């Protein structure tokens, strides 16, 4: 009988390369939020893949980038520390022959680590097979890769090969989580992230970085088929508040109804969602407020 394997895998890459889309596909359920805005993922999200062969715990880190404020510094420190704590690193890149400064910054971090690094070229559904070989050629010498695997996170192409390859590098070990566990994130946090995702998708570019979502209350009604959720979207400026609420509340309604749909799927019950908007200036540079919105460094969690 094959020995059971288990271990930790992190996905890194510049913002928007499809890390969360890939993780959601591998797990088969939506946990990490996706949008085409940078800084979508702020916390480490652990999700769990379980099969007869073993268990892979994925840690989706915030993108590694040059920090501009305290929230940015926190996100980068979390991402870089993760590289030392896992069994395999998946570096997701887009199919391109141009390796930019952001990618070179990541390669520099990876050359310092002893952890096996897989180069995962995502979005191969957008290019021809011949082109993929060119992209592999461009990247292959930048880091000493353990494996190079082209995939399409969106279409699920080659993701089974990726799973099999990861198991080859994982140690024999125990099952850390039950078969039916797919994430270690508290429900409240996932709900907050789902609301933030809809805000990111619907609002114009300059606003989303400056928003956070706090869940004020989450209460099941007697009978168990309806959940009341009150949440506040926090933004940095009064002018942003007006845009988030929209004309006669239209934008807030839109964000709320889209989020409610995802939350009902997650919780498997009907949801009554009420949203408010508050202004807290410069919360991204306040250690207290960053912690207050759930962005805690690992050493704070002990």
C-alpha cells in the first residue's frame, strides 16, 4: 500500500496571475476571492485538497510586491515568510516572453530558498502550444525549478498533472484535516471577503485598495434556514462613501445582492444581508485598524 503523504504548498506570483482561480479550481469550491484588481488577497488563506493519496494544504499568500504602506509591508512579510515554511512553492506566471521587474523581484526571493519551486505557466488556454515552449525557454534558467508545468486555471487544463507532481515532493505524513474540510478560514472571514470581492468588481479602480469589510453580526434565526448578516464596508474618504452607496443606494444594493448569492451558496441557507458604509481615514497605515479588520501577523496569533 502506498504511504499517505501530506504537506503544505504555497502559491505565489504577481497580483492577477490567477492564484486564487487556480486554488478554487483545485479545491473545487470558491474560497479565495477573485477579481482583476491588484491586492485582492490580503491574508493567507489555507485550503485543503484531500484524496486517497494524501492531503495538500494550500496557502494562498498575498502577492509579493514592493510595499507602499503598512498594509503593503504586512502583506509582503506574510508572503516572504511563507516561502520558508512550506514543502513546495508554486510560482504562477502568465505566458509571456517578457520578464518584468515584479517577476525578477520574486525570482530573487526564490533563488534564496531551499524549498522545491514549480514554475506554473497559467492561462495556456489563451496561447498556442508552440508558444508555450517559447515561454518555458525564457523562464527556465531564471530559477533552478524542480518542475515546469503549463496549466489553465480557468479551464482546468493540466491541473491533474500539477496535483500528481506535488505529491511526488511531499513527505509522508498524517492527515491534518478531515476529508470534508476545505478551508481553515472562519465563516465570518470568508463572508467578509465575498462582500469585498463584489465591491472590488463593481467599483472604479481608485477605490478598492482603500476598502475593508467588517462583519458586525452573523446570527442564525430559530429554525435554522435564515441567517441575518450585518456588515460594514470601510473606506478612506467621504467621496468614496458616496460612490460605494451610489445613486439612491443603487451601487450598495448591487454589491449586496451579488454577495448574498455567493454567501447563500457557501452557508447553504437563505441570507438577509444588510450593508453599511463608514469612513475611517488612512486605516491602511494604522496598525490597530489593520489588526481590527483581520489582518494579523502570525506572531500576533500565538
